[in-house]
C-alpha cells in the first residue's frame, strides 16, 4: 500500500495499489473524469485538472493541446467538449470518451509547462486551432493572447508567416487582423464585423489627452480624424448613479468637442449585424469619410448570421 495524492487525478491502478477499493471509487468520495481516471469529488472541475487527467493516460512526452491548451491559458475558447492531447507517435494514442488525441512532433519551444501541465505554447496552440475556428473566432483568441501578454501581435504574425504547419494559411489570415490593446472579445467581434463589411478599420483604444498629457478619455474603437466613436456597450449596471453621472459628463465633453458616438450592444452583433453595418456606414459618410463604397461587402455574413 502506498500514499496517493487524491486531490490530483489518479488512475484506477494507482488507487488499488494505495488500498482504495473499486467500491470506494464508485462512492461519493471520488469523481470519475475519464474511464479509469479519478479525483476527489470535492476538487472543482477545472481545465488544468481535466488536462492532468487526460495526460495520465499517455506517455510523459504528451502535452495538452488545441482547445485544452487555450482553456489552460484562460483564453475565450468557443465551446468544445473534448480534452485534446498531442503525442509523438500513433502508438501512444489512448482511446477514451471525452478525449481527442493528435499525433505531431512539435519543434523546440512548442511545448511549455503551465500550472504543472505540459501544454502547447501560445503560438503553437493558435496554429492548432486554426483549422477548427472561423476567422472571427480565431481573431478573438489572438486579440486575447496579446491582451494577456502571452505574445505580441508582431510575434504572432511573424511566427505564423514562418510556419509550414498545415493550418498556417488560416492562422496567417487571422493573425494579420490581431491587434494590441483590445479590451474584450466583443470589441474584437465588432471590429471584425466592420472591416469584413468593407469599411475602414477603426483605431483600437485611441486616447484623448489634455494639454498637460493627462488622460481624458479612451475610446474602444474610433476614427479620430473624423471624430467618430464606435463603442460596444455590454454593461448591465448603467442605472447606477455613479456610472450614470460619469456617462453624462463624458457625453457632454464629447458634444462640446463635436465627437459623434455609435453605440452597439450584443444584439447588434449577434442578432442585427446588418443594422450595425448600416449604422456605421451612415455615420462614416455623415462625418465626412471618403471612399465608402455604394454597397457594403458581403464578406461578414458567414461569420455573423442574421436572426
């Protein structure tokens, strides 16, 4: 009999060697993660725990990859129910419900250790998921990678340009649209809706300062040359008096400086994207932007279905 750390995933064989019976494993004290892999029931479900469990079924050289890697990095990954593991040889694959195993031989630096787990590097993960995600979803992930300091936009573009990976073409296209200082996934989506509609790309996080260099305001997306702001508003607390007063003062300043603001909510992205495109086009023309085409591009439609 040996001691077993049951707050980390463990195999059925390890449990039996430590004196834990099959009946106890089926009881309320333990939770099965995958067939043959368990953890104490009180341990919260977490991406790191699930990746640790999946890796227990594979050789020590295996790594968490694809969506599993993205979740460990705390990136906004679209729903994917599987844990992804990459192994060096087909013979190292283990079939289990809930696990997707990939065969690859990542080069130097392509695997890192994050929270005690061998995991694809951020750039490698970006290339891995490029064949699974749409252009817009991949840009959302890329913007978040830069926001979290995992990579710079230039580093990501350079790595994708140099890659010979089978997914490199899709990764390069998305990386070319990744920007620094994007505050949220919804801002990424709004920016991509605008540019895919054939409209000029707005500037990200433009700052307005006074004569002494003090920051007065920061705009999510804007066209400073024509004083137009495109702002995503996902707040649920606008009724609070402090926030309301702040918004009023900000709006007064914008009016004084002759800025125009177009506010877009989640409905304008997920349910009424065409309306958003039309509002932004109209505002751009009214503010004096030149070169706006007679009709918007239809390239946004595959990524923003209308209801």
